[in-house]
């Protein structure tokens, strides 16, 4: 069974709007997740700056949050926000 980040990654890979940096970042994420490399090793190997990778991760989180809240009603969102 795939975890959420792998699922998000699959969706992004299938997108025709991926940049070369997105593809590199996805590869970094997958190789680190699989235990093939440490994050430092993968960033160096795929020539990705840490700031670029963090930006990529932030975009993934935002896309995921948008997706899970797109169908939510305002009362569900209010409950979610007020729970914290």
C-alpha cells in the first residue's frame, strides 16, 4: 500500500506541467523514501538545492490540503479549524 506522499508523487509525475526541477525533486523524495540515499546524498546526486526541495515539498503539501478540503463543507472546515 502506498503512503500519502507516494500517492501525491504519482499524481505529480503524471502531470504534463512538471518542470525539470519537479522531476528531480520527486526523484530525490522517492530515493530517500526508499532508503537508497540520505537526503544530503540525493540532493547532491540530483543537483537540487535544499531550498528548491523545501519549496517542492511545500507545494506538495498545499496541493494535498487543497485536494482534501475541496469537497469539504464550510461547517466541516470550521470544525477542523476550531479543533485546534
